[in-house]
C-alpha cells in the first residue's frame, strides 16, 4: 500500500515552473495508486514585520532572493478544479513554511486569510551578517560547521514554532554537500539528529521521509523512533509532475525497517 504524498509543489511555488500544474501532478498520483496528495507551496518571506523574530534578530533581507509570495486566489481556484476532476483522489491544501520560527506573525497572518489542511515546517536558510543565506551557499565555507549549526537551528525551530505539523527534509543541506551528496555521512551527526528528534517527539509531530533529498537511512528513521517519535510522513518534494510519489516503494521499505507501520487508514501518517 503506497502512502499519500504529503509534499508536492506546482507552479504556485516560486521555484517551480508554471508548466507544473496540479492536474498533471494528480494524474501521476492516480497512475501510481496514491490515495492522496497535498499541494504544499512555498511560503517564504523577503519582507517581514515588527512582530517577527527576524526583526528582533536584526535580519534585514535575504541574499540574492528569488522568493515570491503565493498567489492564493489562483492556487485555490486550481485546487477547486482538480478536486472536482479527480474525485477518486483526496487532495489536500497546504504550505511549506520556510523558517517559521523567524516569521511567526507573518505566517499566522497568511494562514488567517488562507487556512490550509497541511503545514510543513522547513529550514532552508541560515543567518550571517544580518542576512539570510541559502544553506548551499554556506557549505563551501565550512561544511561540517554549517551542518551542525543547521541541525541546532532545526531544534530551535521545532521548539519555538508550533504552526507546522510535519518537519520536512530534516537534513536539507546534504543535497548540496561539497563533492556530492554521496560523501555525506549521517553517522557523523547522529547526536545532532537525535537532538532534533527528541525535540520533535516531545511535540508529538511527524518526521518527513523526503524522497527528493538523498533518502534517509533506516538508521536515521530508527533514531527518531528511539527518541520517542510516533509518526512518519512521506513526501516527494516534487517540483516536476513526474516526481510525484518518486521512490515511495523504497521509502516504505526504509520506514518499515525502522519500525513504523501504516496508520488507521490509507490517508493516515505511519506510526510506530
């Protein structure tokens, strides 16, 4: 039984081509036999308000930012269309909130106006000299130090933001690891991972197994379970329709090897 894909992007995300439509993503989900799909578009901020922690920290901008706001009117119109067109597929609304602990007031304002079914929490950027930088830009200066700093910031994000239900791609920087992601060694950061997982488990929230990132090992998912983690979500992080549900069979094997099983029904998260 394939699980839902809880992390999919379309042209409503600033980093995804407009040719990537909800309809094409739904067609792929139906073809794969997925029970559900969540369109979790990027919610990132280049301007923030006085009540955001980013302001308190003295952050002034994002370096070389291409981030754009979500066109919520267009997003909801297309969502209504595909819900009517694909009645056999459960289709959830969603956002992927970037650095939600830094922009809690701005995220809350967005969700007040456009509430959604699924909220993912993600860390893509770290601060340096009053600016936010994508972590890929920082790795080449000090990969090991950046990775440890990143995972510590994820702990902070988990502990200081309660807006999200699922922690997405816990080790996002490994996608851009110097010399290739194959050179990244999870075991070197076991204690940092475990600190994240303890914090996440205390909140009762789910860990995402992201199949666009280098796939988590069964050991990594087992660390989450050993630290008290209760639930796992599957997300392709697709930015192309063809990537919906990618490597889910392998991800299921990883999650089962770590001791998690399907939930109460085919739409549920997987549980220990």
